[in-house]
């Protein structure tokens, strides 16, 4: 049995991360997005799953602003997250999620937002952001834009529009 470890992305990991993203999404846009965010210094946190000295998964968090006429909340956006297709549904994504959310807590983040599959993200405590009066800048179904409070009450009174990094507009 092989051992899976989760660690922070390191300098030489970019090619392997690109491969994982291209395989998982069956296209290059997410890999291009990660590279563009990395080049601009807009990655807050990137963790990789490593098995047999090979990167098999990745989770990334970048800054998102929830803006309204009255205030601005600086939060993190989760995504992309990917696991090699042959290794999906084996708990690697869940391990990345738990490690990623814990790392977000450790660096003092209070809120994480995500655009993704409700069935998957609900398992980690994400709920529709509309409950807090928060919507995505992108035209997406309400149920796929979700929020997780890492600190209870952090999203209270935080209504507004979640504004992602400009690179997300190209995916």
C-alpha cells in the first residue's frame, strides 16, 4: 500500500500540477489559470497530494473580495481542485479539502467561497452563498456558488458580490 502525503506546493511542482489539472479537467484552461495566478503572485495557498513521489492532486486558494456599496470582505476562493482521474473517488480529494481548509484556518482566513458541485462541497460544510446575500460575479446557478465560514458569524452582514481574480474570467 502506498502512502499519500499532502504538502505545500514547491518550486519545481508546476509541470506536475499542470499535468494533473489537464488530466482531471480534460482541457488546459484550469492549468493556464493556475499558471497565470502563480505568475502574478495571486495564489494564497496551494497544496498537493503526493503518492510514490508523484503529484496526484492539487487544491488552490486565491483572494476573492465580497464587495457591496458599504463594505468589502477579503476572503479566499477555492479552486481549482483536481485529482488524477485514475485515482478519483479514493478519498484524495477529501484529504486535500480537509488539509486545505485547515491551512486556511491556520493563516487566519474566516471565509472560503467555491464554485463547484454542491453534492461534494456540502460534505465539508459549504452552503449556498445566497443564504448570506452573497452572489458570484459570474452567471452561474445559485446552488453551485457556495460559502464556508471558517469562523462562525464571519459572513454575517457580508452581502455583496464575490469578485474573483481577473484570470478567472478567462476560464
